[in-house]
C-alpha cells in the first residue's frame, strides 16, 4: 500500500466513525465533522511520522483517539490517555473499538512511570488544561508531568495550539458565533514556558491561515468548502509561511525536545 492509499483509507475510516457518531446522536465530533478537518489530522500524523523517531508515544488528552489511531498506523507504539468518563455510546463506533484509552481523574498527574515514553503528543490539549481544571497554573504542572514521563532527549510535538492574535477567532468573538478559545498563546510565551519546564524548541511554525471546521456556518457551505480540502491545505501552508502575515494565523505548531 502506498502512503497515498493509506491516507485515503484513513480518511474513509474516520469519516465512517463521524457518520456513525452523528447517527447515534453523540455530540463529540467537532473536529471530525467535515472532510477538511480529517485531512488536517492526517497531515499532522504524517508530519509527526517524518520528524519523530518511531517508539513509545503518549497521546496526551487523546479525545476520541483519532491521532492515536493514525500514529499507530504509522508505526508508533501508542498509549492513549484522557481524563473523565467514557461518553455513552462511544464504544459502539469504529474508531473507539480500535483505540483503548487509559483514563485518569487528576487534572495534571499522569499514571505513568518516569521516562516511560520516547514522545508525548499534545494535539489541541494544552490550551484547555486550566479551563478543564478550573485552576490557573496547571499548564505548568502538566508540562512538568510531560517532562517527567519523557525519556531524556524525548520529543514533544504540540499541534493546534491557539495563537494569541488570530484573525479567525477575532471574527468569531465579534460575531458571537462558533467557538473562541479563552486561552491563546504568543510565540514568546510558549517558548518561555517550554524553556522553564526543561524543553528546547527545535521547530516552531504557524498554520490555519484558513479555517478548518467553520463552526457555526451552515452545513451546505461547510460541505462545499470541504470539496477543496487538498487545495485549501496547500494554500494554507503557503500563506502560513509568509512573514508578518502569518502572525494572524490560527495556531502554533511546535516540535520541542526534553533536554538531556
């Protein structure tokens, strides 16, 4: 199977999961709600597979487990972790039958030994730590725990981290539609946080100059937009590399590493 064939197979599987979830009336598919969102997850999984050596990887705050499943398909030994109870009905979906999730109850502590993982993934998680726990400062505690469970020199890819000055969320807040993250980061802030927690930043880039989910937009428009997923992602990548302009992109994408 070629990489392109695998990606298409991955897309069809995740689309089937999303359709099944909607049929069951489960409201947990914001990021798997349309094709472009799924293709974006596949893009992220492919980037991680290219940049991070295969090994034991913790999918921290795995949600439904889509990144766990994609990365396992790319050769990683994945442990999926999240906190809270399993949503009723989720075990009946194609994806969740394939992904076993370790569940915890503490907002920051991880139930794993020190140095247990070669890599830890944060995909759309770090910005929600304080929000979920209701306590400010837990971001630093979480980073400390991630540092602890990583081996020396271990990798810490961070994706979907909301950027402070993003045009999309400015419009979302102004119009009162969709979802705007209460917690957003500047480049200097996340670099400082990672440095203070024992990480060095190997790469930092921006993405999401163009929206992926169109939350709050009529479904017909969202479906039409998704017909051009490949082109949108290619244009997004080009725009996100333009200096100055990319300062209003939606997210930061970071590859950090635990200092040896």
